[in-house]
C-alpha cells in the first residue's frame, strides 16, 4: 500500500466544548455517518474507543492505539483492561511508555507529541500568569498571595481558548502552569518556556523530560508556599546573561517538539506495520 493510496475515514461521536470546529474541513478526510471500523484496513483507537470497537474486532486487522497518559498502566483504572488486546501502541512520552510496557500486548513506541507555538511578542506587562484550569483552588490561593506581595497577576481557572492562553503567557514574565498530579504529556509547560521569560511547572511525571536545569523552567511542589517561592525565584533569575541563556535553551527544547518531527515518526510507523503486526 503506497502513501498515495491511503484514505482516511473519520467518525466523530461528539465535539470539543471549547473548539467546536476542531475536526471540521480537514483535507483528504472522508467523514463517516456511522461507525463501521470493520471496513477499514487499519484502525486507530484512543482511550475508551475500545468499548465501541471490540464488537467489530478481528485479530487480523492492525490496530494503532494512541496512549496519552500514565494512568493506562494503573491496574485500578478502566483503561488498563484494554492493554491485553494486541495493538501497536504510540505513547506520547517515554514516561507513558514505561508505565504500560510491562502490561501491553504488542509493540510500544514513543512518539513525542508535536505542537505549533505561535511567534508572539508582547511587552511583558504582567509579572505572573497562572494557568489553573486543572487546579483552580491552588491557582486562586497562589494568586491571592502573589497580589499581597504586590505582583500583577492574570489567572485562568476555567477553560479558555488556546490563543488567549498563548497571549497571556507572552505578556507575562513568569507563567505558573498547574497540571494534574500525573500527566502523560503536559504541553502548557513547553508553551510557557517558549512564550514567557520563565516557566514554573509542578512535577507531573511527564514534565520531567523537558524540565532541564539549564532551561528557563522551575519544578516545584504542588502547594501554595512552594509555588510562591518558585515565582519569587524566577523573578530574581530571569534577567542578565544567565536568564537569556536559559530562555534560549528553553526555546530550543520547545522547538524540538515539532509537528513535522511527529509526522515523520508516525509515517514511519505506518510503513512498518507489516513487520510490527
């Protein structure tokens, strides 16, 4: 099968609440009106998609399973049971791969999630931006303490469109992103390194692969005092030669998570399906 002969058929069960047109009008995609995965040469699955797919499943049909969180490797989580079904599993970080490797039936490959961060230049008019949609309580406490210290603060504790997040990061000296306790891949930390002068990311396992001590990123504990301490340290460190060097390194790290690199890696997997399956 050549790349030119491939056709992509997409079935959508629902839509994003924030970006309702996220999967609309994609080039070279045929939109399905009903779910018939048995008619496809290759099936792409993620999350709880297995529940809908299994009634149609056959052993000969190659299955590619996107794994986006370390929780897949938690025996108490509903997603864990699907690891017993044979599939080629694409993990968005090495932390995810290591979490599922002992339990997965089939090859497990790491393909770092690509992104496109806009080139934004704004005057740094705000000292601290807090992205707290995943932990609004902590975000609110950090905001209150930061204001008491005389800092200017932007807080988002409810979902907003991505361009608003990017603009807020770009106009802030420091961005504090608050992930869940564990993540499979946490993009806001990388975006903050690229757009703000300094990023602060409490450890969420997957963030460890880009939290370099040579870049403009600080790792802290998940509590108010630790976050405030990290903010104060960042505001004291972002200037000067050292600050510029660390920002340069942070941008290099962010740029390494490119859509093109991700695309090449996925294309290679499709080329290797006969040998992997």
